[in-house]
C-alpha cells in the first residue's frame, strides 16, 4: 500500500513539474514574439511593411494570429502576473535599445 502511495505521489509530482515547465516555455515564447512585434510596430511607420514583419515574427515563433491572440488573453486573465510580465518586457526592450 505504501509503495502505491509513493508511486502515485512521484507520478503526480512529475506531472505538475512538466505542466509548469510547459507553461513557462509557452509564456517565454509569447513574450519573445510580443517583444519583437512591439519593436516592429514602434520602428516601422509603413503599416503594410509592419504587418508583413509581424506575420514573419508570428511564423518564426510558430504562431498564427488566432493562437497568438488566445495566448495573449490567457495571460491577461491573471492581471497581476501580466502586469509584471509587461514590466519585465518593457525593461528588456529599454535595455536592448539603449545598447
């Protein structure tokens, strides 16, 4: 009985660990794509050219527009976490553009 309990606990722990890391990877992927999109929107004034660049960025990160929007709205659900992510993203952009 004790062995079954230990085995079950280990399996549940592994599942939780893998789901957390998948979520973190998904979040990083989104933030990297979003950062590049923000930079394009800020630096390219021609909307046609900017839209083409954004499409390239989405492809680069294996996104289509509906999936990118879905991920965006999933992150926005937790407003405090999203605000912290945006602050981190803003700081990263500032750091990259100051160089």
